[in-house]
């Protein structure tokens, strides 16, 4: 299960302030805490700085890479900003994301190929956001087929089935799970990822919904998630699910997490 740590996002007030003030220690702390908690990638999103996003991204990348040796997930729709960030990446990064929206594919995929990155594929088409399983599969399939035709390796593609909050449509969770099952059968070897917490937006006890949805999605084929790895309850569910689903040989990762106190349970 690939974990992308979501905490270095300028939409969060403390991170926004830290970037504005060039607070190196705050950004380092966020990077180290996520890395220590089990993040495989560190997400970097400074999109709130519309007028100087590229400059801010470069600064954050340098700080994060000075603190941890983890690949980065660059979260920006702006190809010019992405180029500035990609040139600084020491490890193979991930770009978040492409979609079927007009012009998006043509601007981002050349960067995927030039820098040999991983790529998040949003199941969004020219008509906009999907509402059904069929629309997700249709939109996503068009993009996957184009990427493969353009010689992007299947194991670098991470399909995001696009989570719409349950509070707006209580069928959306089930639609995402079915979408994962369909894609898993249609494209062997492809990866999946999602912004997990979107499922609970606007509802009480969001943590509970997020945890149950994570386990359900993993059972349906999800093998990547953008989440807060410092959330011990969430990570405990992840370790258990990996063991139950046969993804943790001899349950060694689960046992190690227990010994290291990462399950949020007293030893």
C-alpha cells in the first residue's frame, strides 16, 4: 500500500503561514513526522499562492528534500510550475494529476515522459465530473489507453476514481468501490490512489467514515492513498487490512508496527 503524506498543503493555515514566513523548521517537522509515520511519498501543494506558486514550490521542495529522503508528489495543474519542481526532485516523483479536461493531457504528459514520473489519472472527462461507475470507467479508460499508447509504463499509472462526498450522494462510496473492481479486472498491473478524506466531507465523525472506507477500498483493489500518516488510528487500520488481504507476508509489517508503537495501542 503506497502512502502519500498529505500534510504539506498550503490550504492548511499553519503550513500556509510557514511557507509565507519561510519557516524551515515547521516544514521540516511536517516532512519528518510523515516520513517516520510511514509515508512513501511526501505531497507538496502550494497552489494557494497563485501569483508565485513556482517560487514557493521550489522553496518547499528544497526544504523537504533537505529533511527526508522520500520521493515527492507534486500537486499542481500548472505545467510551468511543475517543470520548476521536477527539475529539483532527487527521487522519481509523482505528478498529481491529469484528466480529460480540455488541454490538460497535452500539457502534462510530456512532463511525465521527460522526467519519467508516476502520474495520477483523475476519472474526469471533457463533460466534467463523473456521477456513476460507467462514467468513471469510461473517462478513466480513455486516459489510460492514451497513456499506454504514449509509452507510459502501466506501473507508473495511478488511477483516482474520484471520490465525491457521501453527504451529497450516499451511493458515491459504493460507486467508487465498484469502479476499483472494474478497473482492476480491466487493467491488470495498474495502480489506484485517492484523496481518502473527501468521502466524509460535511459529515460528523469524519475519522470513522474515513477508516471504514479505507479498509473497504483496499479490499476492492485500492493500493495507494493520499492521507495523514501521523493519524495512528488510520494507519492501524491500514496495517491490519494489509495483513488480512494477504499483502503482508507473515504479518511482519503489522508485527513491526506493533513493536514500534505505531498502532496507537499500548504494548
